[in-house]
C-alpha cells in the first residue's frame, strides 16, 4: 500500500527539480499525477518517465485562466483533486533600488499569485468532495532577507502567510494547507541559473554549500519526501505548518563563521 493510493494529485513546476522529484514520488506511492509546467519538453519527459499514472498539462501559473484550466483538466481526466502541490516559481535578482519593475511584477505573479490561483480554483472542488491537502513551496527566503533577492523574499514571505490563512479558513472543511521551506537545493534552476551565471560558478557553489551547516546543498528528493509526508495521512493533524528543510541554515545566527 502506498501513502497516496488512488489519490489524484496536481504538481506545478513538475518538469524539473523539486516538482519532478515530488511527482515521481507521488506516483511511486500510488497516486495519479497531473504534471503542470510551462516547460513542455520537461513536462512531457517527466510524464513519459512516470507512465500511465501521469498526464501533462501546459500551465503558466501566473495566468489565472491557465491555472483554472489545469484544475479543470485534472477533474475531467480523473474526476477529483485530492492533493495540490503549488511549486512553480520564477525570480528576478537585483538590489531593491535597481530591480526592474517588470521583474518584480513577474516574480510576484508566478511565485505568489500562482499559489493563490492554485488554491482559489482547487478549494471549491475540495470543499465539494469533502476534503483534500495542499502543500505550497515557500522558502527560508520567505523567513528572512537575502542580498539581491527582494522580489523572491517578498513573494515567498507572502506564500508563508497565505498558507496560514488558507489553513485556518478551511481547517473545518477537512482540508489541510501546509508549506515547505527549503534551503538551497541542487535543482536545474539553481545549478544552471543562479550558480552557473555567477562570475565564478565553482566558488558560488562552494559558498552556497558552506552556508549550510551540513556542508552541502539539498537534494530535490529530500524535499519531495517532506512534501509527501505533508500530503499524506501521516500529517493528518498538521495544518498551517511551515516546515523548514534547510540543512541547518536557519539554526545559525550568522554572527560567527564556521569554527573548524
């Protein structure tokens, strides 16, 4: 018996990284999975690797109509939605005083509003069917500030409190809403984006690893296992929880360097 046997799940940003790892784990635990992503190649690849338990839907989560269409697709295909994992994001880098205005709006549109759209369109269905579970990808960057990441910090902080609000509003409807806050995870978005585009990629990765007391980046599969827990009945008394999975980053005050 899998932890999600016969459950219908939707995963956004499932064409790579944390979304891909989670979609595959959900399927391995007995779920059927709607793979949602703006990346058709990645989405179709993951769908093919999962097989008949998965279906791909091209979705830009920054567009309300596309998110509504994603939920409708899941309902038409499978008849219900038991779990929604809001995971897709984009970001724009730069100091607050220099950040492109359009980059700010794009980051909030996808990274924060996309989470709202997912919940907005799935919650009525979950109420009607008698329950469900939602997991949102926030970040430790939603719990504190980072140099050059004001848009991302603001969006992820919004995800944290939006999660809490939805959780208390729907707790008595048998719907649980939780969030996971990863540290730096070795996903394509990080390795091929943030790190690869830095002036010194090798040094950038070393610095990212050193920020974690464990001395390494997290793996997508490590976040996926936490998402599975939150989506499953194992977390039946958890709602409104903000679960940090960061290799110890936020356990450190930042005031002193590594003693060794």
